[in-house]
C-alpha cells in the first residue's frame, strides 16, 4: 500500500498541474485571447475558460478604461513660440483580439502616437488658439489619435491638454497685453458714460429752453437741497425773473394810488 501511494503521488501532482493549466477564470472586465498551436482561436470570457493543455495559450486583456499621462512635449507653434505641453488620454480596448494580434504592445503604441499627435497638432496652431480654444484642440487630438488606434481595437474617448508652459518673457508679454486690454475697456466704458451723460444733458437743456419755468423749478429744488445740509447761514442769489411778478404788482398798485 505505501508503495502504491508513492507511485500514484507523482501522477496526482501531474494531473493537478495539467488541470490547473487547462482552467482559467476571467473577471467581468477581462477577456482571454486564445491561441491554439500559434493560430488565433478568438477572445473568451468572462467566467470559466477551458484550455487544451500544452496546446492552447491564453493572453489576458483588460477592457477597463486606461488613464495615461502624455509627457511634456516641446512644441514650436505656428507663430514661432516655444512651449511645453502635456496632456492626459483616456482609452479602452474594444477588440481584444486586434489589441494582441495587430500591435506588439498597444499601451506603448498608444502612448507614442499620442505624443507625436500632440506635437503635430499644437505645432499647427498659434499660441492664442492653444490658450483660448482648448476644447477645439482636445477634440482634434481625440479624433486624430482615435483614427490611428482604431485598427488596433483601441477606442480613444477623451484627450485633455493639461498644462501649457510658456517662457518667462512670453508670460510677461501676455501680462502686459492683458493690462493694456483692461485699460482699453475702462476708457471705452468711461467714454460711453460721458456720451450718455452729455446726451441726457442736451435733452434737458432742450426741455428747459422750451419751458423757461423749468429753470425756476430746478432752482427751487437746489435751494431745498442746500437747506437740508447743516449750514447756519445760506447766501444765494435770487433771479430777477422770480421777483418780476411781484415788482409788476407793486408798480400797478402805485399807479392806481396816484
């Protein structure tokens, strides 16, 4: 009996090893690309996958979205400004078989195509476009990179430019430009206010010219405003027009008595 156990033990170990090599369990986000004697069989999973020992070979591929940083790239824009630009790219594998068969390393290949596309796209734009039209640059990058990775079964969903590092002299020039722009807007607003005020004053003068009594009402309003202040003595001139009515009445009265 002990001799039988010793004879069967190696067979049991071999059987367990063969069984372990024949069974694979894939998670929900994983696919297994199976090759049989070097030929592509297809993508399997998720769940339990049975392989033929020593005949089949399986490569795991994750279908989850990958977040990859694009290293800073030295770019010369169309208006000859040297800048450093980095970005982040989001992509995922849509066809596991293509991702393994069509390219040696789809992660490295996607990273390289993202770097070259970032340099080329930024080099075709001016600095103002890169700074102000960030969304358009992102869409252009996403479209070009996705076209390049589509034969690999990789879908690029989002590309975002993160930072645009400018030389110090260019930063100072942009600051001066922004300050000049703010001063221009302030002068325009001030001039617009003066124009509106002068227009209103001209309209008021026209109304007063048509109605002479309006100037007297305005004069009385000004006196009322002065009286509300804390002044002990207020000296103001009295327009002759306001006293003319009283003077005419006194003259008529004197003539009647005579």
